[in-house]
C-alpha cells in the first residue's frame, strides 16, 4: 500500500478538522483563494450544485449560518463575521443581477488567466467556506 507524503497528510488533516477538532473548519488564506487552480475548482464545484447565480449568496449564508461548529483562521484565531457580511461581500445592493457570479461560473469551463483580484477574495472565501462546511470531501479536492 502506498502512503501519502507527510506534507500532503498534514494538508489533508487541516481540511478534515483534525488539527483543531472535528467540529472546527479552517478558513482558506488569501493566497489559497487567489490561486487560479483554486478558483477554477471552486467554480466547477459550485456549478455542479446547480445554484442559480441570484441565489448563491443565500445558499452560502444559509450553510454558514446553520453551522454549529467553530470557524478559525490557520492560526487558530476564531473567524468572526455576521450574516450581512456575506451579502456585503457579494455586493447584492450594487449588482442585483449578480453578474459577477455568472462570470465566476464561467471559470468552471475556462479557468481564470490571472490570480483573483483582492476585491473578490471575500466572496471566494465565503463560497469556499460553505463548501468546507457542507461538502468537506469536495473542499479537500478544491484546495489541492
């Protein structure tokens, strides 16, 4: 039987919550979220869920709000936010049609050509966090 390299095992442990406890989810770093491969895999996973673009923020907010565990940064410091922060990150008031989400969905087919811009990192963080909570096995693949 082939064993995984130690660094890979440690990386997987972080996504399964083994490092902080099974009821704890770690938030992705800005570096991770900005990677083209991460955005591509996150878009694929999101499109596969068939969530309409105007409902994505609601789905993300619902998943995160219902989570009863702890959400932490890689340092172990608790990640704090309120539900409105999710809607603010998606700029619902400015973009009622959620055009950005439609563009994000296109990354499932055509990977981004550059790293994610800083202004969308919070949106990506909340989408990624929802996957880490609701679909932890899929989140491991997204984060590779």
